[in-house]
C-alpha cells in the first residue's frame, strides 16, 4: 500500500517536474513546480518528517513560489520567444541523462553505511517531530541557525538596494 | 751575446710602439723612417754578434735556448716565451734583419709623401718583430705566434692603400688563405702534442725536446698526418699549390712590402718550418713525396703563368711562387740544406728584383703623374728602354735576373743547381726523382724566359710611354739605389758560401761552407735517411753531375734566347703567337682560372650556405619553431576562448559536463 | 516501508531533470526554478537518509537549505529585475555582453 | 512540554564573526544618516571594524578553540585564512570609495555587505561542520551576487551579478548533493566525525555514495575557486563587476573557497588521498593551462587578470594536489601574497580607469610609465609577482607550491606548472610593454589620486616585496597553520 | 664570521646606488651618470681586494653564511663565496660595468635615471649569481637579472625592441623555470636540509635521475649561453639592445650559462655529463661553424657580432666539455676573452651607431680614412676577436682546442679548429667593408674620430687584450686549482664512464735524451 502510494506520488512529482522544464510559459512552469513541491511534502510525511513537510509547503510552495510567480507577473513575461537552439537542448538533455545514469548506477551500488542514530519513528511519534527539530536547532546547530539570520539580512539588503528606485 | 737574443725582436717592437703611438704626432718622415730602420739595424747588429759567437763555438755547442717566462701553462701543456739559437735560426735572423734593414731604408725613399707614413713603418717593424719571433721561437706555439703575426702584417700592408677595394680584397684573401694554412698548422700541433703525450708521455712542444724524442715517433702513419697538417700550413704561408693564389694579389701592397714580405722573408717561413721540423718530416716518406711534388708542380705551374703577365710586379710574384716551389722541391727530396740555401740566395736577388721594379714603378709613376696620364705605371707594355734613364736600377736588376736564371757565377746558379742535382740524385723517391728533376729543369727554363722577357720589355727597346713623359724619367734617389746596390752585390756573391762539391774540387777543394754550417741542424735527418735507404747509397759520378749542370745551364740559356728573340729581335711575334693560340693565352693570362675555380668551389658555396642558414634555417626554421610554438600556444588560447561564449547555458553545460566526466572517470578507473 | 533506494532514485531523477532544465531553458526565472528543483531533490535525499539513519541532522540541513533557497530567491529575483530594467529581457541568451 | 536546555555558549571561536557582524549591522543603521557624498566615512568605520576584528583574530593564534558542539573551530588554519579575508576586505574598502564615487553609484550598503561577505568567508574557514561551511558559503555568495551587480546602472554589472547568481546557484546544487551523499555514507555532517567514522569503518571508503559525495563536494568548491571546467563564470563576472569588487572576489572568496575545500578534503577524506589527488591533478592542469592560454589573448586588463586568477587557482591546486605540508602551506602563503598583488594591481586599474569602466584596455596603458613612473613601478612589481619572478612574494609562493608537488612526486605537474608560468609571463609583460615601451596615445589627465587608494597600493607593494625578500616569518606562520 | 663581508658589500653596493638615484631629481642627467659611474667604480674598487686576497687554491674563499629562510622543510642560507672559477667572472663584471656606464654617457638621453637604475640592478643580479653558493640564492639572482635586462632592451632599444625584449625574457624564463623544478627535485633527493651547493656535490644520484635533471639544468644554461639551436634570441636581443645593454649581455650575461655548466650542471650530475658530452660537443661545434657562416652574410654589424658571440661561446662549451685542465681553463679564459673582446666590439658598434644611427654595413665604407684612431682600435679588437696570437682571444681558443683534442672530443676539435678560418673570413670581411674602400658616402665624410671619453673607455679593454694575450699565467694560475678539483670531482664520480685512463703526470725527460745545451 505504502509502496503503491509512493509510486503514484513519485510519478506525479516526476511528471510535474518534466512539465516545469517543458512548459513554454513560465507561469505554467511555476505552477508545475509547486505541484512537485507538494508531492515532495507528501513524501516527507511518508518519511516521518511532518515538520519538514509543513515548512516545505509554507516556505517553498507558499513563500518562494509566490515570490517567483509575483516576479513573473511583474515582469510580464510571456512564453519564451523563438525556439531553443536545438543543440543546446540536445546536449543539455544528454548531459542530464548521463548524470541520471551515473547517479543511478552509483546509488544502486551504494549502501547506507552511515552511523545509525537513535531517532526512529517511535521517538518521533513519542516526542513529536517539531520538538526534535527544535531541540537540535537550538543545541547542536545553534550556530548555523544564527548564521541564517545574517544570510537573510544580506538577502534583504540585496533585494532592497538592487531594486529600490532611488538609492 | 746569446743572452741578449731577446733584444733582437725587442728593437722592432720598440719601433712599433713608438711609431704606432706617436707616429701621427711626429709627422717628420725622416724621424719615423729613420727610427724604423735604426731599430732593425740594431737587431741586425745583435744578430751579427750572435752569428759570430755561434761560429766561434764547436759544432755540438751551437744550440742555445733563452727562456724569458712561461707564457701558457695549463695542466701538462706548457709554452714558454723563449728563443732558440742554432745555425738555422741564426741564418734566418741574419737574412731577416739584413734584408729587412735594407728594405726599411729603401722604404724611406719609396714611401716619401705617402699618407700614413708612420702607419707603414709601424707595420713594417711589427712585421720584422713577428718574423723574428717566428724564426727564434723555441717552441711550436711561439713559432705560431710569429706565423700568424706575419700573416697579420702581410694583411695590413697589402691593405695599406685601403681606399682601393682591390687592396682590401687582396689583404683579406691573403689573411684567409693563411688562416687555412694555420688551421693545418694547429691541427699538426695538436696531433703531435697529443700523440707524443699519449704514447710516450712526452708532453712538449719545445723544438729541442721534440728533436730529442723524434726517434720515438713511428715512420709514416700518424707522422704522415702530422707532417701533412704542418705542410698545409706551409702551403698557406709560402704560397704553394693549392693555397698560392693570394700571393699575386698581394702585389696590391707597396713594392717594398712585396720585396720584404712576399719575396724575401715571410713567404719562406714555410720552408723554414719544414727545415725546423725536419726530424719529423723525414720520418714520413709520403709527406716528403707530397712536398716534393707540390714544390715541383708549383714551380712549373707558377712559372707558366709568369710568362704571360704584363704587370711587372705580378711577373715577379709568380716568379716568387715558382722559386718557393723550388725550395719545397728541395725540402721534399731531403735536401734541406739546398732548400735553405736557395731561400737565402732567393732573398737577395728577389728582394733586389722587387726593389728594382719598385724603382722603375716609382720613376714611371712620377713621369706619368707629370703628364696626368692614367696609364698603369706597373704595366710593362708601357715601359721599354729604361736602361738609359735608370742605369743603376737597370744594372742591379740585370744582375739579379741573371742570378735567378741560374747562370753560372751568380748566386742563383749555385742554389738552384744544387736543388736540381739533389732532385735527381737523392734516392728518396726512386724513379720519381727523374720526373722531379725534369719538371724543375723545365721550370728553370721558364724562369729564365719570363725574367728576361721582363728585362727586355722594361729596359730594352723603345720607350712606349708618351713623349712628354719621357723627359721626366729619372733614376731614383740614393736612398733607393743604395739598397739595390747592396742587394745586387749580394745576388752575385751570396752563392759562394755554398759552392757544390764538384765545382769546389775543381778549384782546389773549396768546401761547401753552407752545408757544413747547417750540418748540426740536419744531421739527424741525414743519418736517418741513410739508415732507411742503405741500398741507395750508390754514388753518382761527378760526370753525371757536371752533365746535369750543363743541361740546366743550357735550358736557362735557351730560355733567355727565346726571350731575346721574341722581345728584342722580333717584338711582333708574341702578338702573333697570342693570336694563334688565343685560348691558351687567355688561360695563362688569367692564371688558369684558378681564382674563379676557388670562388666557384669555396667562396660562393660558403656565402650561399651562410645565406641559406641565416634566412632559411635560423630565421625560418629555428626562429620559426620558437615563434611557432609561441604562436601555437597563443592560437590554442584564441581557440579556447571561443568556448567562453558568454551564454549561461554553455557555462552550465561545461560544469555539468565536468561533473559527468569526473564521475565517469571514477566509475571506469 | 518504502526502501531507501526508491527515494534516492527519485531524487536523482528530479535532480537530473532540474539539471536538464538549467541547461536547456532560456528564461532566467525558469532556470532558477530548475535550480530550486535540484535543491528539492537534495532535500528529499537528506530527509530520506535522515530517516533511514535515524539521525535528525539531515533534516536540520534541509531546514537550512530552504532558508538559503529563500535568500537566493530574494536576491536572484532582485538581480533579474535590475537586469530587466536595463535590458527589457531576462532571456539568458541576452546575457552575453561579456564574452570570449 | 519540556524546555530545551540551551547549552552554555563559548563565543570565543566566533568572536571575530560576531564583531564584524555587529559592525555590519551598525553600519546599516548609520548609513541611513550619512549623506550620499560622504559614504567614505562608512568605509573608515568598517575599516575600524576590520582592524578590531583582526586584533581579535590574531588573539586566537596558537590557541585553537572549538565551539557550538563542534560546528566551528578557530585553529591556526582558520586564523591565517581569516587574516587573508580581513586583509582583502580591508584593501578593497580602501579602493571602493574612489571607484564608486567616480561611477556615480555611491551605495552605503556596500560596506556592510562587504563585512557580511567577510563573515561568510570566516565561517567557511573555521567551520568544521558541513552546515556551517555551507551557510558561510551562502552568506558569502549571496553577498557577492549583490556586490557584483551593485552598479545597477551598468548593464555589465547587472549581467555579472545575474550570471554569477545563476551559475552559483547551479553549483550549489552539486555541492549540496555531495554533502547529502556524504551524510548518507557517514551519518554525520561534522568534518572530523566523518574522518573518525571512516577510520573506524574502513568499508565506507568503498561505498560509491561516499565517493560520489566527495566528488560532488569537490565540484562545488571548485566552482568557488574557479577551477576549470567550473571556471567559466569567472572572466565574465570579473569583467562586469565593479573593479574593487573584482579585486575582492579574486582574493578573498577564492581563498575562502580554498580554506573550505582544504578543510573538508584534507580532514574528512585523508583515506581517499589517492583519489582526490588524481582529480586535483587533472583540475590543476586544466585550470592552469586554460587560464593562461586564454589570458594570452585578452585585451581588457580586468578580463586578463580574471583569466590569470583562474591560472593562479591552478597553481594553488598544484600545492593542494601534493597535499603535503609544503604544498598546503604554499597555498596559505600564496593566497596571502595573491591578495596583496592582485588587489594592488586592481587598485591601479581603479586609478587608471575612467567613468563607465573605460580605459580598461591593456593598450590604454601606453606610456603610463612616463607620466606616472612610481605607479608604473608599483604595477610592475605586482605583475612580476603575479608572473612569479623573484624577489617577490609571488615567486616564493610558487616555489613552495611546486616544491610540495615535487616532494610528493608530481614532477610532471610541477613541470606543467612552470611551463604555464613561463607562458603567463607573456601577458604580464604585455602590460609592461605598453606601460614602458610604447608612447601614450592619450594623456592620463583625468587621473585623480586619493589617499586611501594610494595607501592600498603602498600596503600591497610592501606586502609583495617584504615577503619576497624575507619570507621566513610568514612561511613559518603558514607552516604552523597547515592542518597536517 | 668575524671577517669583513667583502662579497656582500660588493654585491649590494650597486643597490645603494639605486637607492641614492631614487632621490636625485629626474632632470639632472649628469648627476645620474656621475653617480652611477662612481658607484660602479666603487664596486670595482671593492672587488679588487677579492683578487689580491685570493689564495690560489681550490677552496671557496671570503665565504659568508647567514641563515635566511627556514620554514618547513626548507633551509635557505645566504651563502656566498668565490673560488677560482668565479673570481675572474666577478672581476670581469665589476670591471665591465663602469665601462658600460661610461659608454652611455651621450648615447642615452631619455630616462637616464631609470637606465642607470636598471644597469645597477643588473650588476647586483650578475654579481649575486656569480658568488652564490646556495642554489636557491643563485636561482633568485639568476632570475632577478632578467628584469633589468628586459627593461634595458625594451625601453632603450631599437626599432624592434619589444619583440626582442619579450623573446629574451620568455626564452630564458622557460629554461630557468625547468631548472627550478630540477633544483627542487635535487633538493629532495638529497634528503632536504639546506641548499648548500657543496652539499649537493656529494649527493650520489643514479644515472637515470641525473639524466633528466641534467637536461633541465642544461636547458637553462644552454639557452643563456646560447648554444645552437637555442640561440635565436641572442641576435635579436643584441641588435635591439642599447650599447651598454649589448656590452653587458655579451660580456657577462652569456657567461652565466657557461658558468652554470661548470659550477652546477657538470659537478652535480657527473654521469649525465659523461652521457651528454657528445651531444654538447656536437652542438658546440655546430654552433661554431653555423654561427660563423651566418655571421658572414649579415648585413647589420651588430647582428654579425652577435652571431660571432654564438661561435665564441661554442668554443667555450667545447672546452668545458673536454673536461681536462687545458680545455676547462681554456674555456674559462675564453669566457673572459669574449667578455673583453666582444664587449669592446659592441662598444665600437655603439660608437658608429651613435654617429650615424645606422648599423648596416652597406652604409659604411672607408671610415679608416676619416677615423684613424677608431680604425686602429677596431682593428685590434677585431684581431682579438678572431684569436690572433698575442691577443687574448688566441690563448683561450688554443687551449680549448688543445684540450678538446686531447680528450675524446678529438674530431669535434678538428672541426672546431676550422672555425678559426671562418672567424677570419667574417670579421675581416666586415672590417673591410666598414673601414676600407672609398669613403664615398657623404654622411660618412664628416664623421668625427673618437673623443677622449671613448678612447678612455676602450683603453682598459685594449690593455687587457694584450695583457691577457701575452701573460695569461696569472689568470690561469688562479683558476687552475679549482678547475683541477672540479675535474677530479666529476671524473671520479662518473660511474658510466668506467675507467677512463687517467692522464699521466708530466715527467721530466731523461737527461740523456736532451741535446747538450749551454747553461742558461
């Protein structure tokens, strides 16, 4: 059952992502991408990571994609004019397929050798995913967490000074 | 006196320094010329002293070495600045300083009023210095210094009238030809030094030490190589086939120079060298044969050219070449004494001839100059009948001509006849001897012919210059005629020091003083020869010697007679003869086209090769590769930069491609 | 439970599709979206691995990746707007003033 | 609901970052009150911040301190690199005001951004957790995207920013994927733990996931240091970005890239040395060769120096390939001297340039030496140092890098390296040819000197020459700073 | 080190001059000239005690050693000293420099200050390279030399100066960089420690390694020498360089290459030396003949002299590779000779170039009439260049040929000897075309003869030409012990050459074999 569900979601995700790169209209691409993100959020839930699924939807689908759609609207972009040069597409796809094959080949031969931690679904269900994340964020990963603030600050400054009408 | 041998070269060197540095300031010709002559005269006096002292000693003691300081010393190699006195070098310094002094004196008159008078005397003194170094040097290297030094002076003096292109060319030609010879000399030196050292651990180039160890050398083989190398040097310096062509051209120099350098002294250096190295030469039969053949061929070859030349100095030049051939013939048949003897007598009469011709040219030049004629003062076709105007010149010239023609009683007879006799009688070359003798005799006939042709054309018959100029023909001043007279006398009596045995016996056993004098030098070689050829000891009869002497005299007389017939009795005949055999005449007149041949064989190919290597190889290939590599590198860069298209796609593609390739590399590694 | 490899393969597929998108699309915004897709593929890997390793670190990483994505989106879109103002286009084929 | 017990925090390892961030934020505030013409004061202020930070950093020398559960480690390695970052930041600030005033885009936020970029770099150098490193990298990158596109009016600057952004984001994908796979193979993101884990479980080294993780991370870092074939953004971005930012990018972030690259590869993957050496070997050769060969054909001096900076990354990779003490110390030393010489050269470009990024062609330097002999001399010093001629720091650095390679047995690599530097001489000489051996086409009459730029040039000259003659002290420090 | 650091003072004295020059205003040209002159003269003066205090033995003398860089595995010292090999080259350098500076008195009117600075820096580089006993230090000086020379050619050069300067720089750079690689390799093979040259001498390397390292060193040196076929930078550099540049280039810079072979390439890699001796002999001989042939057809006097340099250095290399005392001391001597004679030739070319602004042979002719003093000096120098006995050129050339004839390079020596003919051909032909003949070019008819300054700067060279030709013993004596040591060192370490028959010592001849002589 789970496998079946996974297969469906995965198929949708792949299809949607294919749409992202094939749709001529950026808006369509954006909407397809949102669909992909939703699929991924679903998968996160399947992976016992409900918090991640939530922020996937909120941050990605909600914030980032809205921003993107907003900019597309703002710039009034239409479908890509003219056709893509065929050799670009050919080489690009070829490279992508190669990448895929290599990843496929290697991942198939890989094993999960990493050190096992103690966070299993029991624990998650017992304590709650959010708590676990929060605890990790505020203890072990406090520094990166704080650094994100600077990162966001920089991003804000950037967005402002690059687009402000007058500086 | 021996201790002061270093004074001999020193005096001319002082002259060089003073005249060279201050000559331009002094300006007074008498002072400059006088100083030059004085210095040589001082050397001459010292030389006389040394000769007297030498004669006073016993035969075995007539060797002395004076080492001043070590010149070069590196490892086993050592060369001193040192002087060697033995009968041979003593004789040579006498000739060099004696004749040299006379020519210095002559030059004062001859070069009067020339631009660069001081330069001339500087060179002349430098030449004397070098020549003395050559003959006095106690080792091969010092000899080589003199050897090159005289070459240099020859170059400088030939190019004395440097504004004339022909003079510059001639000087350069002389130097380069000499250099070719020097190349041989050096190789000979190297080979000998190396061979002696390696096989017998005798690392030396000192003459005495070499002579003392000569018995260690093998007969033939490497010695042939060594001696042939040295002989190449000799052909260069002494203008023998194949390197003789520079000497006729060298007549571009002032006439006294021709007399001193290109007749009396320098050109005989090759003969001297063989004499000095006789103990080596004698050990290679092959080389001796080569020397003899080259000498004989040169003698007849040059003489043949001499018959057709019209330039008075050129005739003398070919004559010199020819006479040098005689000397080499003598050396080649093992008659070292005869060769050196001829060297000496030749110095006297040939110097006299050149100086005489100089006197004639001097007079002609003045006469022509007066009437502003541009006729060549050296061309015999312009001369004639000068004996009236220039009696002293004529007389001395005639005496010398007789001497060179080999008329009995004059010096040339004794020496030349000795050579011819030895060529015939010396058993060294077996049957070849007859050929050598015959060649020599014919050459002697030619000599008599062209020399008398010269005398007849110049001094006899009608004067062929313009009427107006005739009045201006004068005998030269005393400063010029004095050396002529001295040399003329020497040309007569110089031969009596070496009266052949057969003649001596007739006159009551007058010994051959000259042979006796040089005996210590050549004794070893003579003994070796005797040892090598015991079967050939058979003595020729005196009658044979008389007979041959008669033949040679007869040949000379015939030559004179033909000349008399052609140029005095019937002056139109030569022209007819020329007309009859135009090709032959042209070939002879153009010196058998040897210069052109050399141009074709060596000069032009070298230039072409140089041009090719420069423009074809250096610039195109080597530099082409260098610039090509640079260009290719840059070119690759400019191709590579096309990858930098500016398109984000391409950049991303490159990155992705990089990833794929790297991963693939690790997959299939 | 769905095996780990399925997730990994899925994320590899998404990653490759994202790559293809970056390499082939001309619209800068779409390219950026493809990059986002690649990041999401990585996120999926992280979370799958994290789950199977039983360690929370991977998910924390995803958290940061999302932040970074947001920041990049803000700055990237601002850059595009600035470019658009000057050039009236965000077609990457027009971004070729500097080349060679 | 239990409360989260936040552990006691030791700020020592991130003190420099904290100070600099505080300065950055303070400047943002101050900026609001500073009129547009006097933004230079912000520069001085930020210089003060940098100096203060530098003091803090130097305090950390020989006192390695770790913190935040192993997220950061300020050891000598980090301190050395932080000094390079601060130096390049400081020198860039010195030349910024002059340039931006001339170009008429006096953005006060520039200085905080520079400081934040420096913070990012410092985190990269001292981060011992992949997350810290990643975030440091992103702080840096995002700042740089902005800085490259800072001159909004200039299409070139826009382009540079956008290009850098697109390609940077793309490369981030690879880097992240690599990190993810590494995480999968080892179960941790702490660099030291990765190494420990491998030593304990040798089998991991055979796991393709681990492997490909390393490769993809290497790719991500290679992008940052502009190693071929991930270098292609460099010339365009360097050419388009405002000149002081180009100077900064070529010195600081490149060094930061190396810092993180080295930290990760050398600490986490020593067991795979044979593998990454082979990879780096190829990268080094490609990078040097491509950089140098294309630089031969450049006329724009900024672009030429961009290619040259690619080549220099290649030289540094030679030392990295060797992976021994000489090679890595060589990288440290080289990055420091490179900061001096390259920013020095860019300072002169700033002085010579005209409004609108003009006068950036090599031919514009014709006759420069006649008009400004001292500046030309300084430029020659920088160029000779870039070319690796003694007695400059560039030579000593190269010597160390190549020595490392030779010691490790990579003689061919060293030979290719020196041949490359021989080729590179050509284009450096070309600038000198114009400066010294050609007559000026146009007078340099617009040139105005400014004290900060002059100061920057003086510092750079000293920084190139003194270590060139007396390198012992700095080399000693570099030796102490290497990880091995 | 209690003794006075004479070498350092000498080496860095010109640097003091550079510093002083910086403070002289730009326009006071005569001050620049005087200052540079004084500094170089002072350097020469300082170098004199080196010569007088030099003991004729094989040891390094006046050694100074100061730790310099000690970081990581490396230990570089500032270690300088001289032995018989370097003493004369040092002297040559200090001796030539004032002459070179004097020669520019009127030739360079622009940027005099910079010019003098370049010349002085060049002197530092050259002296440093000759006295360095630390390989790293040597390398630094070796490279440093390039920079001022590059500027000298490039800024004050002729029409094609940029091409020549860049070519010079990159050509030499390629070689020396490869040498750097070999140098470092050698260092690690020697097991680290310091870069002391003497220590490297003792490192026994296997022949295969030696081969590659020797090739790398030899490439650098052969380019500098320059040997055929790596010589093509030289004619360009010489032709374009200003007079002083050419003089220094010919007199000193080229010696770096040959010195490098003697000091570094050969003793460090004895087996490879044995292996490559035939190759280098062939190249030397080709160089001799080839350069002579090419020189013969040159149209530009300076280029001709440049090619003659190639030929001369061919002799040097032949002698050096003969590896016996005659050959080596001949080679060393020939280096000095070439420095003096060719330096003088370039000065001479400079004189006429200054007057006529052309160097084409066809533009001249008959100058001897107009400029007799010049003609005399030119003649003497020409003769020295073609190796006339009595001048310096002969001694070196002779010993080289003798030495190589004695060694196994016999056939090369024979071919090399034929070079003396060609030398006479091209030099005299040039001389003839320039100095002899009709003075028919009106521009040449007003030429002034040499002035006092020009004569003064030629005079020391002329004196040396004769002195070294007549009494070379002091020169050879000072260098012999060092050379002997070198030969023993190299030969005793040649494993590949197996047992070469040792040259027997000269023995006194048995008295019986001598002819009776009067006591002297």
